[in-house]
C-alpha cells in the first residue's frame, strides 16, 4: 500500500485545515487507518485512528473535540478535519495503515506509512 498525505500548510491559531491521505496499491477498505504527528525534537505521537468500516474512531486527548477522522473507502481516502488549531498542533502529520482492520494507538502496529505533510499553526 502506498499512502500520500496532503493538505498541510500554514494557518493561524483558531483556524482549520483538512488533511487527506490517498491510498493505492491494494484494496483499502479492510485496513485500519491512523494519523500520527511529530513535532521538532519530539517523538511521533498518536492523533486519531479509525477502523475499516469507519464506525469506530479513537482520538488522543489533546485533539478530542477539535479533530475528526473519517474515511471514504470508495475513494481510498482517509481524512483528518482539524478545527480550532493551536500552536502546539504544529508538526509533520503522517497517515498510516494497518492490515488488521481495527484501530490502534501504537505506531509499531501500523504496516504502511505516508511521507508526511507539515502543519504550522501561528499564534
């Protein structure tokens, strides 16, 4: 599976961005998907995950109520809608896929990774 993340950019605090992750190479519908982020000098951290049907989602406490993960299996795409952005959300955001159809918070449980897209939130 190849993953291509897009939609990052520069936004002011309080603004919104929508990230997309397009998958190709294998049937997408059975994969659990996740978003992670890595800020400069910090470890990669879990942001959100979604099971293959899209009926189960899970969020890091730091983004709960502000971010929404969703997927369109017909388009082989997973999304991360980010609202009320804060400077501390600044990071490179990565999408990831796991063969297991459920969701997971653990990076090591994901089998495929996209290249990342940079989100910068100015104060």
